[in-house]
C-alpha cells in the first residue's frame, strides 16, 4: 500500500513525464517589415504616446515578440521583432484570412523640438534597409 509521500512522488513524476515535448521545438527571431504607422497629431515631452504599428505575420509560427528600438538623440529607429516557433519535421501553417497585426509602440520623447521616427520597412533590391520616416514636433504643453 502506498503512503501519502510515495503517492505524491508518483503523481509528481507522472506529471513531469507528461509535460515532456513529443517533438523538438526550435525558437528563432526575425524582424518583420512595418507596413503602416498611425500616430497622434501631437506629442508632449515626457508623456508616453501610443503609436499604432501594423505588420504582417508570414506564417502561423510567427508571433509578435517586441519592438526593437535604436535611439540616437532625437531620432528613433524601430523594428518589429517576431518570434518563430517551429516543430522539427512540420511546416509552419499558412494564415487563412487577415495576417495583419497591430501593436502599440510606446514612445516617450525626452526633449522639446523635432524628432525623427523611422520604422523598418524591409530591404530594397540592393539589400539596403528601407524605413517609413516621420518628422514630428514635441512640445511642452
């Protein structure tokens, strides 16, 4: 007859075995081109503004991970970083319907004056980065 301690260990061991993945999953990261940007009409210093950023998921294995951002003084370069979950031996499913995703990029300017926001839009025929570029003014009111 099992006592409580042995029963608990047996259940824990069974639970751990049942959680083991049947297939090997690979996780990689990829930048996805921004297709459209919608932003507020005005920006205020030290106040966070939500900028709607649209991009397209190429497959059902792609998911939004985060915004990648490079800041230089009054210029920001922004890209969408996706995470890709792939199971060995299985193709990523195609997305039926709308594959466009919208996420909010939170932008907090820290100085008054003009800013340049550049959203990565992919690469051109020569392999050079292409950006959707927006000039904005930041005020104190």
